[in-house]
């Protein structure tokens, strides 16, 4: 038997090993046969590893590169084939116990040679030293507050391009190990008729063996390298930020999120919960600190009103700059949500443990908060823009205060021909607002228009509450409100009618034939109408009618 094993004479080994059960030595036969399989795998693996070691130790460049993935793949393939192709013989010797025993024994070869391959890779790429260099580099940068204000920092760290190559290699090796382990563990779980102690023993061999520990070490290096790669490249995207021809945003938005997406995808594909949490945490920190600061830096313009309009005309360059800054914030807030959704889907496929999923959910919720923060800053920026445009619209609004609504038939007819103020207001809006539409995202432009509407409506409500109305004056106001709604509906993709609801309700009241008509639309009679005016405001609006008696208004039960 020993001679057949040494000669790797497979037919002879098979013939002899089948004699063991006949001699009531099935256990010994199994041990001999599995030892033979281990020897075959070990010999091939040793030759493969020695060639790999030779290539990694070469002092002169060679045309052949060390293939760590290929070497590990061949080792796993040999182990899997040793189990699969000898399944019948193993079962013949000791049933499913024979298969489980072979898996446990062959795993020792994976622990021995597989660990050697990974350790050789880590040494070849000098990962421990690289990780140490990165940690030192990060410590030296602790005083750096922002990549925007310190763009010209001279402290050079490791080359991110080289780091990315190592990241892909580490990912390939660890994924290979994960795929192999998953296949073998599933093989063990598929064995139904084994000794009670063999199942846990086999699982322990895979989960607690030296190969698995080496994979964890590699994963630790991966996290350090990935976080460094992500931070450095996002900082670079911020540093070299520039305008994009015919683009609504600057280059850093797409560049930064491409990097974040790549890093988070890679982390999700490691299958390591700690890797995912670390990289997601790093991404969230980058977004909420350096990246947000870069976005806000572009939005800061203390004297916007004076720069936006020069000599009464909108300045295209200033308009484009502030619009682009707002667009960056708008698109970034959407990209954060897209990133969150994509990583959520990837992780739901990769992680099945409720505890792991809860950790990821908690981490991803931070991205939702960052998106909300971006939206809040964006809203503040749009309000600042509106505050710069409002003074150019306000003079027309102020003229409304001089317009009379105590109209008779002749005056109402005159207003039909010569509009008192609506067209002038819309002209002011168009000349000061519409020119920014081509350089803003549709979302930002709609928000901008809605804030302009808020400003106009708020001022009109104040003015109208100070006037006196005839019934024709109420009809005049109703026509004017409808004109405003129609015009702004064409300017915005979002509904605008709700913005004018209070003014519309005022004009409705001012059109009544008699005071008591309000009761036809109030309380249970309101139907689908939701009153935005309080009972006190309704009485006040009724009191604006020159022909409604105060005692009739006071007698109303609203």
C-alpha cells in the first residue's frame, strides 16, 4: 500500500483500500485513503507555491508575474475535486462520515498552503508596511481642517493608484476564500447521516482555522487601504474641481460620488460586516465634513445682490456661478440617496443575519440624514438668492398699494383694457428670474420660483388686507389671482395653485352677494374646500367690503 501511495498509482491505491472493510478495518482504510488524497493535493500545491515563491523573490524583472489568485484557485480546485471525485469511495468506506472526515482532513491542507499563499501575498505587497505608512500619513494630517482651504498640502502619502490595484487583488483573494468556504460548508450541511460531533468539528475547521484568520488579517489591511483610497480620491476631486462644459454641476460632484460608489460596492462585496461598516462610516464622515464644506464654500457670496445685477441687468457669469453651487448641493443630496439605496440592495443580498442587517441599516440611516442636511443648506442658499432678486420685484408690488378696488362698472371696464399691475409684476419676475432657468436644475428652478411666489403672495396678502373693496373690486382681485396662477403654473413643473389658496379664498369672500353667503361654504357645507383663513380672518375680509354691514358680520356664527 505504501508503495502504491508513494508512486501515486491511483488504481492500485483504490484496489488495495477496498480490501480494508473486508478485514474489518474500514476506519484504517479511510485514514489511509484520505492521507493519500492529502498527499496528492499537497504535492501539487507545493510545486505551485514554490514557483510562486520563486517569482516573488526574483531580483530581476521577469515576463511572468506572480499569480496569487491562480495559485489559490488551483489549491481550492484540487481540494474540491478530491472530495467530489472520490465521494463514492469515501461513502463506500465509512458512509457520510467518510466524506465529513475527508473534508476536515483536506481542510488542513487549505489551512497550511492557503495561509502560506496569502501570507506570501501580504509580504510581496508589503501590506503591513503600507498600512503603517497610511496610519502615519493620516496622523500627520490631523491638523488639516479642510481639503478646500488646504488644497496645496505638500505631505505626499502612498500612491492611491497603487493602492487601488492592491484593493482589487485583496478582494479577489478574499472572495475566492469565501466562495470556497461557502461551497465546503454547504457540502457539510448537506450530510444528513453523520456522527453528531463531526458536523460542528468540520464547521470549526473552516471558521477557526489559520486560513480564515489570515483572510481576516487581509480584510483588516483592506479596510485601511480602502478608507485611505476613498479619502484621498475624494479630496483630489475637491481639489481639482472645475466647471464642466454644458454641465449644470462642477466636476467634483460626479467624481466624488463615483469614488464613493466604487468603494462602497467593493466593501459590500467583501462579505465582511466590519468592512462594510468601516467604509460606510468613512463615506458618511467625508460627505458630512470635507465634501459638505466644499459645497458650502462655493455657495458663499456675501454681496450676491450687487454682483448678480449690474446696471439693472443680470450678470450671466455670477448667475452661472451661484446656480452651479446650488446645483451641486441639489444633485449631491439626490446622489447620497441613490448611494444609500444601491448599498442597501447589495447588502441585503450579501448579509442575511438580522443583527448584521440592523447594523447596516443604522449606518445607512446616516446617509439619509446627510441628504436631509444638504437639502436644508440648499433651501437656505435658495432663500439667499431670492433675497437678492426680491428688491427688484418689490417696487412693482409696492405700487399695488396705490391701486383702488372700490370699483364701479366704468372703472372695472377700464381695468379690463389697462391692467393696473399684474402684467408689470410678471414682467419684473420674468426679467429677473427666468434668465436663471437654463443654468439651474429643474428641481432648483422650481424651488426658486416657489420661493419667489411665497414672497409675492405674502406681500399681496398684507396689501389686500389694508384695502376696501366693492363687489366688482372682489371680482377684479379674483381675475388677478387667476392670472398669477396661470402664469406661474407655466413657469414651474410643480403645482402652484396651493400657494395662492389664501388669496383665492379672500377673493371668493369679496365676491359674495351678501354676508350670510359664507355659511354656504363653511363648516359642514365646505365639501372638499379646506379653509386656510381663520374665522377671525374671514370676518376681517368680509369687513373689507364697503357695502357689508359690521353688525351682520359680527352676528355670523363661524
